[in-house]
C-alpha cells in the first residue's frame, strides 16, 4: 500500500510534470490551428499553397530555435544557481506571457514573436522538470514517476485537440475560434507556478549548495523516516567525491570518459526521438490526413482521438518501465514503429486514388489505425523512456547542463524536421515514411548493442554502470550498513 509520503512524492512529481503538459499543448496547437479556416485566414496562410510551406515551417522553427537557446544557455544557469523550483517557476511564467502575446497578435509576424517567447519559457522549464522529478523520487519507482512526464505531454495534446474541435464547430466565434485555444494555454502554467511553491526543493541541489539541514527536511517530506539519513549520506559522499575528482564544470562532459560515453548515448536517443516519425505526427499530421480526408472536422477529431489513446498508451511505460527495463522498452518500440510506418506507407502507395485525388474510406481507416498503433509503440518507448534514461544516468556535478544539452537535441532534430518535412512530403509523399522506418531500425540496433540498463540503480551508484567504479566504491564505503535501503528484490 502506498504511504502518505510516497503519495506526496508522486504529487510533487506530477506538479513538475505539468511543464510537459505545456509542451504537449504547444507542440500540437499549431498543428490544430492549421485546421481552422479562421486562423489561416487571419494570418494569411494557405496549407495547400507550396509558397506558404516555408512560412508554415517558420512558425514551428522559431519556437524550437528559441527553446534551444533557452535550454542550452538559460535553464542550466537558473537551475544550478537558483534551484530547480525557481527555474520551473520562471519558465512557466514566461509561457503565460507568451500565451497573451499570441492571442492578441495583430498579424503573422506578431504571432511568430509570441511563439518565440513561448519557446524561451519552454526551453527553461523542460530540461529542469525531469531532473527535479528524478532527484526527489526513490530508485525503485523512478521510471514510473518520470513516465508521468510523457503522459502529461499526451494530456496537453489531447486538451488542445478537443478545444480546437469544439471551437471549430461554432462559426459564430469568428477569430475567437483560435484565440480561445491560444489563451487557454496560459491556464496550466499558472497552476504550475502556484503548485511548485508548495513542493520541496531537490535535496541533491541543497546538499550541493551546503544546505544540509534543508536537504534533510526536503528528504523527510518524500522518504520514510528510516530512509532519510542513509540517502543523505550517499548524496554527501557522492558530491564530496565529485568535488575532489572532477572540475564540476562543463569540461567534465567530454573530459571524463564515463560521462562522455553517457553524453554520446543520450544525444543519440534524444536526436533519434524526433526522427522516428514523431515530429511528423506532432506538427504535420493534419497535412498527412488531408491526403485522405477532405473534412477539417474529421481530421481534428482523428487528431484528438490519437492524443486520447496516447494517454492510455503511456500507461504501458508506467506499468512496465521498472519491470522490463529502459532498453527493452526502446528496442520493442522502435521495431513496432518501423512496422507501422511500413504498413501506412505501403497501404497508401499501393492503393488506388479516385478522380478527386483521394483514397477510399477503407484505406483512410487503415491509415489512421496504423498511425494509432505507431503511437501505441512510441508513447511508452521513445516518448517516455528517452526522458527517463536521460534524466537518471548523469552525475550531480553535470546533471543539469547534460540533461539540458541532450534534451535540447530533441529540439534540434525537431527543428530540422520542421523545415524539411513540408517540402519533403510535397516531393516524396508517403515514400518519406520509408525513411523514418529505416531510422527506427537503426535506432533499435544501436540500443541493443551499446546501451546499459539503468533500471533501479540509485543515482549515486549510476557511475559504475558506465565504467566509473571509483565513485560508487566511495559511496558504498561511507555507510555499508545502510546498503539494504536501496537493494530491491527483482521479483518484488
């Protein structure tokens, strides 16, 4: 039975995970707005005009570029200097401001400016959220906890889809069809700003800053009484070892072999996350479905149902991540994604087209089903597990900057896809799906061959998994009589 403190630990984690809700909402908002004639007319865009494809890509790319800059240069500074909670608060507050700018933007240029400000807020909050969640939760439920991060992405995408679907059916709203969508984007960041004030600070950050008593109190809010002192001793021992044996700077990312290995592995899976086909599904599924369906309301409903299923599919990670392990989840997901892309592309290419240039209802249903099954594999695998793996493998000395760099590789990859997909899909059509299918196969092979399994390994003992035994030995030697706190039966 879950204890009171474990319940609050989950609650604090979910509060931080609201930042991913914001990301899910925003990543899907422009995709859904493209289905509203009121919005496209207001900003002067036509999704069927090849000349407007670069402008459509620019709306997404501007947000991603700003997110990359903030994630690399602002988030690590705020997180290390001011704490995890402060960084989360500032990021959410900036998103609130950006939502207002977008809603009352007089033209496309102003809307893009609002997207840029929103990217800055997201870039600050996103790298910090999983770090905070990983640092406050115990190792036996770390995967389950951080799976809520990806689940909140699906919730955000779901909410914006149903809001857009609802407003699209009321033509009397005029421009408020889309303004309601962008304005409501400020609601959850406001909730997160308030909620994070009631969460404890990361005990690992507090120890790093020499605030031992505050760290003890923070741990006491999320651990049972007998767990507090052993874990506090492990944190202190690990940080003392890092202080004596590392530079505690960005130089360690590439200068220390074990950390360098982790950087390379995490950069690959974070970049790979977006070339699985996920970027296309997030930003341009409306464009894809318009190849089959003619009614915008039908397309909006298909997107909304996809995000609904996405929430349910993410529960697979919640249930199995700490049982099957991270690498198994990634390999199975990549193989499944490749299979669904193969089916979708072949189904469309090999089927006849009517005189109007559209496919039959049966082909459309098959395409939608294959894309839903793609989501079934993606959400628990390359959606949630990439974040779990990245947030848990780095040492405290470089965790903030390393996670920021690696997770922002998702944005770099997404930025490339945002610019490449519209002209690529125009030129290649569904043959482009075969490219992503190949990417998934390569990713599955890489994970199988090179990635260690970090399931249930305490953060302070993660170094041994990647070839750096000295730090783990130092932690073990500090209090061997407390080791049983972190040893868990694999059959539990």
